[in-house]
């Protein structure tokens, strides 16, 4: 149920901070006509751009631009919406914002009270939150608005566009409806226990459940791909000093981002860059070289850099551990293996890709198995490394396309999968376990409902929309 603040009219600058060619001040609320006429000095035709002056309290022009009025419910928020498109200077937009607040508080001669009582500045994401509360979009679509704004690759933007268009929501709703249909059959059977029939057999409940699970698994796979496009992959370049980590970062990024010298320990702190492979954002971090204390002198700055390297390794989705092929057979080559084995648990090795650099400088460029031989200088082997990174995180291009998904979506789908799997176990027990079967179906249905917001707490809404930008 909407909170009292959701009934208050709101206003905000809807364009990004800073200077620009155009800036927008947006207002949403009920009965905005009197305020609109005070600001532009005339009645506005619905959904038609009107050019003219934006007036201050004395009738003088603050700026000239376009005014658009969208009466409810045919608007973004489902309420009356007024947009003033002015020149995009910060001072001009703040003057317009202040004038909106001032004009709203002035007495409307026709009504005998304020033109728009209670107008206040909008909170983060509050326009989109109202669109959700007024059933203009569901929760997954609302989140896709922010994902589209924040998309860092073309593939991520397209996947967010699919979610905003409702593709993800339609897939979720289709599964929900299939679960509802099965629940209706189960509940009807529980209501009439005297009927001597084998329900699970007669209704093909097991077959229906198998179909639902199959659809859920396909949806979960596409959601995983969408989450990769949205969040990207945290990749750390690790290894001993002077094995070519900074050169590899530069080669992957196609730019000279990190300083490269033959002096060991040149990189003292993390250097980060976001690149993309097949549309998947990779947040690549070049770290300080790792080495054993006691073998060579390590100053305090380098020691801190090494500790930060280990922290980055532990938090990474994937670790590219570089080796220098020109040092093969030397003692420090084996030290690198010991370093990584000592600090990472055995179950973490699934995140590791061993990469053997400087293949162009040796006669035998075969990597030590398992691993990939590359040359950061010539680019040899980089395509194999890119494919290995995508394979590590399970990326594959879906023939149906992917849509943006968030961690909470994945968790909800995984809970649904768990409940349906338990329901499948109860189905094997026959009609004697129908009540347990029905309960697991209910829990699966509720988990799916969280994705689109059919079953959502106010705390979750605050968490989601609080991450939006002001004015959206």
C-alpha cells in the first residue's frame, strides 16, 4: 500500500548535474494544471510541446523553452506530469526549481488555497517508484530503467531494454500462471478428499511439474547471462614482479594505462580498467607483484601493495595468474606456484587461469599444463585467454537473447527451483503427500512473485529505488 508521502506532489531536475544543451525540471502529482498555467502563462494542450517563456513571480522570463503536460493516467508516473525543458545551465535549472516550489505555495484565486499543496523535492528514483506503485510498470521493469542508464556495454543496454519492454516479466508471469494452474488442481483435490481418484496420475501433475521446472531452468540460465552483462566480471591480474601483468592490462585494454618498465616492483598499487568481451564488461585490476618476504628486500610501500593484491585476489571472480616463460626452470618459477597454493584454498582454484607470458621470447612457447601461452607484446594467445575468461563464468550467447537480471532475481529463481525440486520429491510419494506438495508450490509461487513486485516489502522498495538517480 502506498505510504502517505507517495500522495505528495514531487519536483526535481531530471537531467544529469553539470552544464548541457538542455535541462529538464519534472513535476508529478495530482491536478497540475493551475501550476502549469502559472509557470508558462497559458493553458497547455495535453501531450503537445509548447514553446514559450518560463515566468517568475513578477511575470518576467527566467528562460524560454518547451513545456509538456501529460494528464493522468497517460503519463510516466500515472499521475499528472509536467516537464519544463530549458537551457541546461545549473543556475537556470535551480531558478526554475525554486520557482516551481514558490508557485505551488502561492494562492490559486480559483481554489482559494495553494496551487499545489505540499510540493516537495523528489527522492532518488521516486518518479519511477510511482510508476511502479501506479501499475505503469512492474518491479523488474523499474529496475531495468536504472540498468539501462548504467549500462556499460551495448549488449548490456540491449538486455536492459528487453527487460524494460517486459520480456523478463512475461517469462516470470508465464511460469507463475503454470504454477497457479497446478495449485488449483491440488487445492481442489485437497478440498474433496472423499473422491477416490489418483490425483497425481489423473491430472498429470508430475508431467506439469516437469514442464514448469524445464521452463524455470531455461529462464534461470538466461537470467545468469543477464546478470553477467549487468554486473560484469571482476578479473585480477596476479603474479610475481615483472612477469608482464601491466603489459597484459594494456594489451587487453588497447591503451597504455599502466606504466611498464623492466624494473621489478614498478606497479605499487592497483590499476583498474573496464573492458568488454562479447559485450560482457570485465573490470580488470593490475596488482603489485607477489613475492616471498626474505628472498629480496621489500620496502613498506611495496609490502602494502602486495597485501592489497592478495585482498583483490580473494574478492575476484577470476584470477589470471601470470608466469614468465623466460624464467621456466628457474627456482622463482616454482615459487610463484607455491605462493598461489599457499594463499588460496583448493576449492578456489576453479577461479584461476594460469597464463604463461612472453611466448615470443622463447623457442619453446608451450605453456606448463594447465595454462595458456600468450605474448602481451605481440597479442598472440589473447583470443584464447578471452574465451577462457568467458568460459570460466559460464557465458554463452543465448539464441533467445538475454535480459538484465539482478542478484535478487537470481536468488528468487533459485529459491523457486529449490521449492519445485522438493515438490517433485513429494510427488514421488503419491497422493499421501499432497499437502506438502501444495505447500511447496505455494512457496515457489511466492518466490517468483517477488521478482515483479506482486509480493514485495516496503523495505525492499526503499533499497531498490534508493539507488536510482534524483529525477528518475
